[in-house]
């Protein structure tokens, strides 16, 4: 029985970072399943000993396309599993020719990769055999190749075979584009358009999941509730466009300061922000909170013409109050992840109000005295 293989979603992800202008609708698609099904159909209509889908990596793409590499992201055949993730030079053999010229290529006898798949470079220097390759495109730009090959004693590929494979090439291109559409729609759905951070709806979903994982592994999780002080004055004095520009720049600042792989940073609503950091202790959370507070205090906002507020305002001295709570320190073991999420949000929110009521521009920990690092001179 022929085995069809494909890189798993985390590994294949980097080959999908392609910028497209797409409609905002969601398609529930599995690229892995689609690619395997397409290879299966291609093999049914054009029987072959082996086949593969190769894509370039958009994050490594060079202007001179001959300097790129093609990577096996899906394949079938005797040694297809060992091929996944292997690279070949963009100018290698029949698939390289199809990739560089953007035209389908057929060879009655050319080096194949089936017989020498264990070779470290997967260079395609095995015994000569019939090979065919058709280009794959994203928005008219060639991004990869569908390649099939037969055994050395197999029949050559016909013009009818080539026509069928070009149709399959179009199907593969559409499948990849559909996945890109779905990814873009998903990204739009979970982001706050103004700040660029996650929105509160996605935060509630993701935070429950993160808390559940931390509970299973007995890891700490620190939650920061950040609220800008006297933000209404910005709107009243300079207008709502200025207020929106400030929120955008604060969102950018938080993305820079909370640059941690597992961290969640979200705009909770209005001028409130929530940051969750799995694995962070209470002291680490306080350190992060104080870094945010001091960074904001020292920043000049709307310092240059922005996307929303086009006139520079040079706003100085904006401050924030921050409340901090942690999973292990403040939550009992008897609660479920959803309850733990709600308690952490409530406790950190209450601590934030303590920070405001005791003078603003400071950090408060749930159930403890207010913390405040001395301001730099």
C-alpha cells in the first residue's frame, strides 16, 4: 500500500508566510490532508513510482531565484518519509528547471531522487528515469513544484499526462491559497485592529488553554492588568484621533517589551491591557510590570506623524497603574482553568485599582503592599 506523507503543521508553517490581499472569511482546511489527497489523485491519474510537492521558503527568498532552495513538504514513494524537509538547489534537475522557468518540464530519462533518498543532499543523482515537473503558483508567482517520477524501466510521461498534472498543479495552488485565506482571516479575528495586540475575545480563549497547561505541569503563570492613568485627558485635550494613536503606540511598546514566546498580550478594552506570562514567577512579573511602567513614563508619544494622528503632539509623562496576580500564589488547586482565569483577572484588576487609589503610576500585587521602583534621575 502506497504511503503518503507530509510535514506536520508546525514544520510546514514557515512555508506559508506569504503576503496576500485576501477577503475576510474563514475556511476550515487542513493543508496536510489536502496535499496528501492531491498527491494520491495525481498518482491515480498518472501512475508513478514516487512524487513530491516542493516549495521555496518565503523568508529566505532571494531576488535571484536560482539562489533559492526547494524543500520537500509532501511526498509518496518507497522513501518518501526520509525526504520530508530535505532541500535541493533551485536549479537542480527537472524540478529546478520548472521552478526557474515557470513552465512544465518532461524528461524521458533524467536523474531521480527515489533511489538515493538517503543521500544527505537529496541531490537527485540517482539512476536515470522518466521525470515530470509542473510549477506551483501563489498569485502568479512560482513558489514551488509538483514532481513525479517513474522507475528506470517505466514508460515515459505523455503529453496527456502532462496536461493532467498541470491541472493538479492548479489545484495545489488553489489549496495553498485557500489555507492562506483561512490563516489571514483567523489572524484578523483574534487581533485588536488599533493596538495590534490580541483582542479580549481571543484572550479569554487562549488564557484558559494556557492556564490548563500550566496547571497540568505545575508551572507558575503571572498575569498583569495594565491601565493608563488619566487617559481621558488625552482625548479631551487633543481629540480622539490622538487617543487612538496613543493606544496604537502603547500596543507597539508592549509588543516590544513582552517579546516572550509563550506570552499573551491583549487589549482588554478601552485603555486597559492584559499580559499573561507562563512560567514567570511573581518577582519576574513585578519586574516586567515595573519595566512597562518606567518605559511608558519616559516615552514621548505621538512624537512623529502617525497613521491616525498625523500631526506630532510630543506627549510626555503618560503613566500607568498595574496589578499583578499569579496562578500558584493566588489560586487554589480545586478550581478548574476557566475559574482560575476569571479569578486571576479579577484579582489583578482589583490590584490595579489599589495602585490607582494609592497615587497611580505604580505596581500593586494582589493582597500585598504597593510596589514602586524608584524613577531614574
